[in-house]
């Protein structure tokens, strides 16, 4: 059952309206509507998509963005029927936020595979026109989440819950690089962030150094002076080719390299692995040869050999010299966890909760964990990244982790806890059937062991989507699985065919890199009538919808302006069709998701 809900605030407005003379009421409505439209046009800061959304003209060669009508909340009763008076009784159990898929890219890295980004290839996310602006976009996302320290949903006695935490559901980094991961941690925790890479005066063997001062500037495919071609990528200095209609902003790529102050989340954040965090460009294993390329000076512009990166061509039209940077090296799992332990959050953004027995048995590879943010609630972070298939971005769960999850679910049920699981791949993307042992030899320079799969435990039988679904349905304590990866808003009801019905909700939320660039506020409510409600509310980041006039030099742009322009570029990305429908259907957006309360009734 799906229904549209009008909340208490709307009903209260109707009651207020009955007490106002008719003409006064008309004038009041007009004033409020004009004020709301003006505020929305200026900035979405502090407003949810229930109040206003953002869009453009899909038929235009390049479209500015404008405010649109809000998305109504849809009540979904596929797992439990909504009961009367629950709005007056409901009590908040946990209010938290979900961010996903930053894909924060070192866009100057020699290990980026922009040359492979062609239509109908597996690498259509290897380059985006807005990627250099992503650090500023994520900072605006964080600032918007901080504005919602109080829930947009009222509970019993019209109170609003306080935000407890934020989860990130993978692909925080784009290319498995150490510097990208450091940027992610800085954005989560706040402080000065330098989004540039490259060391002034660095040398690579017999190669000449890049020109003096080049390390402080942008070097890469979005500067036609660097790549000796025009029109294939968006050069803001002089847009051409497929990007001829895009705005000209001289100096934009250099401006994107300037350090700024990141706000940081005001509440703890908990991180799940994604395929871009754990593999090169989200699908390639970190072979030593690739690690050498990443840390080096030669950036390929054309692809040959395995995955296009095993052979470098030295023709000026086929490669460029960039200032090198050792921190472009790839982060294996232990390094990734350690980088999250270097900051301000004592539990290393969740990785401090990794089970010590699992860590020992896996030779330090285990990166899944569980913790209890509040009494009666358990959160389980799942690592869905597959290791065995070299050219797949799909996921799976290996046998040792699957057994651990099952033990966690049984223990939570014994404690009468509700369980929310979160990971990168949704159930429909757990389709990689290659065993981890197929990974082969891709050891990093500083890593000892027999290659990519350094976990000595047998990964088989691998568990795919149907297995994971059955596991969660077998444990009623599991009420939701929250994921990313698909870059779209989608919510799926997973029904239990017997044992009293019910089931769990699969919640997918759009990315912070591709349109529509949205995050989700989630709140679990006890309706105190034998049912639970999970409220999901989408939010845009808070930067202004207005962007500078064409031709405006970028040197004066502030971080908020860069984030605003990044969102506009994401809407106009020529490959946006790959993400067609990413906003989801009405029932995938702002929702109330009902299900039976699996806990023992209180007497």
C-alpha cells in the first residue's frame, strides 16, 4: 500500500486559515509563496526536498538551475498497514543521515583513466566535468547536514529528535589513492583542506621536471594547453566541442586547487567501503605497475594494453608530464582504516569497532564492524567489495563475513535490539561471483603477502544478493539495509512470505558526485502500536542556485560558488543519461516506511 501523507504541520495550517478573513488570507498566501520562492531561488540551505526541489531544462544545450515544487511524503505500507493515531503516539528511536558516493577525485593523477571514458564502455564514470569542484560540493553537503541537527519530523508531543550520527555508504574516494582518502577524512572532520596534488620540483627518473610553478596549478585533461587537443573534455578557459555551450570561466581549474576551510560534521560519522575506495577507478586491482604510474610524472592520454594503463606512450600528443606526488599511491585496506584513525574521531569512523578475532583471522584485512549507537539499536557496516574479478564494479559478501553477520544478527535478537545494516552495494548489485582467490598477484610495494587476496580464509561459498536477502529475512531484528553505489534514489520492500509476514526495507540514496547530488535524513520511529516507521527525507546541499555570469574570471569565486557551479555542471553532464531516473519515483524519495516491530512486546 502506498499513500501520500499530509503531516500535522499542514493540518495545523488549515486550522489557522479558518480564523483569517478571506481577503487577508489570499494576501497572506501570496506573500508566503513569493517569499518561499525567493528563498528557494537563492539557496536550498536549511530546506528539505519536501519544501522545494531543483531542476533545469533538459532540452537546453546548457541549462541553469531553478527551484521546483517539493516532493510529497509517500506512506508505504507493503510490509505493515499504517494505523490511525500513530502520529500522536510515535517516539523517535534513532535519527541519522546518509551520505554516499563522494567519489572525491585527484583529477590530476596519472592513474586516472579519462582516456577510457567513452560511450558504452564500462568506464563512463572515469571523468566528469564537475569532478575538480567535488571537495567544495561535499563541504556544502556536510554544512547542510549540520543544519538539520533537529529532525524535520515531529514525534510524540511535537518534539524533534537530535541528530545522532552520519553514515557514508562507500565510494568516498574515487581512485583508491592515499591523498583522496585523506581529503575525505578532512571533509568529515573539518579543518584546512588542500585539494591540490603534485610536488614542485619533483623528478621521475630521467624525465624532466614539470615547468616551474606547475604544481600549484591544474595539470590535466581539462586544460587544452596541456593535452594538445580541443573539445573532448570541458576546458573552462575556452569550452569547445561537446562542451561548446558550457560556460566560460577563465582560471576555474586553477581556482579549484586552492586550499579552503572545511566545516566538518558536528556529529560522529561511520564509513563503509566502496569499490572506488578499494580498487583503481572502481574496478581495477592495484598492480605494482599502476602504483608506479600513480606516483610518477607521466599521465597517459591514450590507452593501450591491459585496461589501457599498462603501457605509456611518450608522444606529446599521447601523454603529458605532471608534477609527481608520492601520496597518490594506492591505499590497501589496513592503510585505509589507519587513515581514518589519524583524525579527531576516537573510534576511527567505525573501524575501531572491527572485531579483533575477525581482524586476526583475516591477516588484518577485515574492515566490517558493528556498534550500538543507542540502547536497543545495532548498526552493522558490511564490506561488499569483491576482490576476484578484475574488471567488475559489482559486489559480493565472502563466506567468513557472511558468518560473522549471521552471528551479529542472532546476538542482536537475543538482546532484543533492532538492526540497521549499511554497505556500498545494494542487494541488486551483489552479483559478482568470482572468488577472492582469483584476484592474482597485485601486491603493493610496501605490502607483504601473496597478492590482492591477503585474507588466508576461504572466501567460498561467496554470498550474492539472493543469499543476503534470505539472511536478513530470516532475522526479523534486521529492519533496513542502507546502500549507495547506484547513484539513484530507490527504496525496495523485501517481504517475508511466512512467519507473520513483514520483512525489511532496502534503501538506496543518490550520490554526492552525480545529479541529483542528494543525501538522505533517516529516522526510526516506534509507533507504539506494534509497528515501526522509518522516515526518509532527501536534502540538496545548501549552495545557491545562482551561478556567475558567463565569462566571469574564477579567481574571485568563493567555495560556495564553486559548489554551486559543480551542481550545475553535474546537471549538464553529457553522460547524465547514464544516470537517467536517478531522482527516483515518488515512492523512492520522501517516505514513511512501515514494518512490524520485531521486538518482544513490553508489559
